[in-house]
C-alpha cells in the first residue's frame, strides 16, 4: 500500500522580499515633513468622515472618489486603523540625511501621497502575513488579530453608550477621587475639556495651548493639566513609541507585524511640534474620545486592586441596569447561598421571568493586554487573562449544578442560558481561543466534581457593546430565539450579535430602542455641550 500523500510544505516569504517591502515603505516616511504628514492624516480622516470642507483647507488636491465614507469595500477608503499604523511608522522611521543636491520630499498636500503610502503599507502587510502564516500560524488566530485591530474603529467612539459606559465604570466614586488626587483635575473637567478639544479638532487640525474654554467653566490651569495627560511633543512621541514597540517585541519574543504594532497615541492622542507645546493637534481626532472613555483605564491602574474592584462592581451594576431597562425581564444582582461556612456567590446578574432564572450572567471587566490581542498565540501569551473567562464558565456551570442539587433555592427555567459578558472583546472570530478557554473551564469543573454534562451548558460569550446593540434591537421573543440558536452547531464560533442578526434576518424589527440612560448624572457638563458649538452629526448623541 502506497504511503498517504502528504500536503506540500507551505512556502515562506523570503527575508529579502520582506526587507525590500519594508525599505520601500520607509522611504515615504523618511522623505516626509512631519508636520505635513500629520496634517495629511488629519485631512484624509476628515475627507472620509463627512468633513470635506475642513479637509480641503489642508489637502486641496484629491479625486472626487476619495470623498467617501471609509469602508471595507471602498477602493479609495483608508481606514482609521490604517491611518494609526501609518502614524506609528512615521514615529519609528528616521529621516533621510540631507544631501548637497537636495532631497526628494513627499508632497503631502495631494491625495496621491496617501495613495502611494497606503498601497505600500498594504503590500508590506500582505508580505508579512504570508511570512508568518507560512511558518504555521493558524488562519483563525490571524482573524482574531485582524478583528482586534479593526473592531473598535468600526464601532467608533462618538456614541452615547461608549461615553456613558466607561465613565460610569471608571469615572465615579473612589476612581474619581483617585484621579483628582493623582492628576490635580476632576474626571468631569478632564472629559469636558477632552470633548471640547475633539469638537474643535474636527474642524481644524491645530489647536493652541490657550484653548478657549473659559466660557465653559474650565480654567486655563485645568486645561494645562488635561494637556499634560494627553499630549507629547513629537520627539517625545517618537521616543515613547520606540520604547513601547521594543518592550512589546521583547515580551512577544519576536517582532510584532507592522499591522499590529502598539500605538502610543492611544494614551497620548495629541502631538505638539515644539517642546513648549504651545500648539498641538490630534492626527485622528476620535482618539481623543477613546482617551476620555476607555482610556480612563490607564489612569486608574496606578490605584491598583481596590480601584479595579470598584470598577468591576460598577460594570456588574451597569449590565444589570441595562438589561433591566431594555427588557421586560426582572434582574437581580448576585446573592449568597449555601450552608454557613461554605457559602457561594450566585452569578453576577440573574435575569428572571416568573421567578425562574432565564439567563445567568458572569461579568468580566478584565481589560485586554496588548499581547492578549495580538500575540501569535494570545492564550499562551496571556493565559492569566483568558483564565478569567474560563473561570466565568466554570462558575456558571457550578451554579447550575448547585441549583440542580438543591444547594441553591433558585429555580432555573427549562431553558436557562449561561452568558459571560466582557468589557473587552476577548476572542472575536477565534474558535481556537474558545476551545482553549472551554478546555480550562472543563478542567476546573472536573476538579470540582459533581458538575454533570447537563450542567455544562453552552456558554455564550458577548462583549458588552454587542449586548447593548442586541438589547436595543430585540424583544423577549427575538432575544430568547438568539440565545437558543447560539448553542446550535451551525452557529459555532459566531459572535452573539451575528447570531441575533441571523435569526432576525426575516423579521421586521422596527426602530431600535433609545439608549436608556442619561449622561447628565455621570457627566454634569453634558447639559452644556451645545455651548461647544460643534457641528457633530451622530444620531447616537442627538
């Protein structure tokens, strides 16, 4: 009998080919004036964000086809995650040495400069992906990294749920007190000044230090403290980006591909061209909104576990309140059960109907580290983080076991669904990550004992922003239908939002419910936001 034919080995991209594409891309940054390139990024973002008039002041030359909402299907679209990658490369690439006969200079006033640069970037990314996929990286692992790069930009930051959610979690109580004591400015003024800067920056790229917000009740001193948190000089940004990239590569054990390099702009979205920082600009204005919402996490980390515990509790309360407001179910927070001396906590949120638990939810506010998003093997790189999700599944199964055995007096509905709601998007589009997490959860359940297969129900993992969308669009019938369908084989590996869309494809859902919470109690300045005079078109903020 002949030996079974083996598949041909995958061809790896040569180092020479990779080096060639790196060199060709870096020519663009080496020949670009930094100020002009930053302005070009801002202009392209404006051009493709319904701000053509503002873009034209910086980039007078562009094809009409470039005035288009950036999308995955637009031939002239340049996506914000690509713009951010270009900025990283600008910060990392040294300039060409001056030549006696003169140097070539990239003309950043024309869209052609962006077209050439972005095409070179995409060519390099394709070559790099061929290299590491050829070396054995699973395609689904690559899809996970791509999703982590793109998802938050596709969802955007100019929306009410995003602003409310993160400031509710990180901007109150002890977190707010710590912020004020550590940085000398309140979270309310920090977010107000940040939003005001965003409102100005969507109109013009360059802002001055004497930012005119005194009429809004923010003092120049407080504005300076905000700038200290948000701004770096260009030279500082270059140095910080080099250090950040070096550290991530060290932790990863190999260079991170160009597409997934870390960005110092997430923490410092404003760049100044002078050490005294008299003028500054956000190359991508929406990064300011990221900084004053999810970016507040950077500011509470130094407060260590007590602040993170408070943030975790607020996330659980937010999930409870969201479901309570947008559905007809009755929701309860966690409670203790079991004999004295050996009590257990029920899941963080219990969703009930007719006194029966329909959905049991564990809430995980753990934030993704960089390697948890972009390592070739994120589970092994950051196993501690992903074990939080495994433990969430185990806790739900244990609760179902205890309820079945009468250790808890709670009553489960005939079809009760376990769900883990996460603040970050942990394993989008990665069946391998799901399998690794569930393997660990099963191991924990085996060690516990008396957790039967009937207790180990299909776990629905759902990022909070997707749950918000589903709850705003669905009702009792469609929500339960999606929960039931999520456990079917044909939807294995699907995100819950996509399951919901599939099961409601032929249903007229009508208009989505309004976001149920007002910003005013969390952000007192929201009632004065019209004073900013910004023409920001966003239905979520109306």
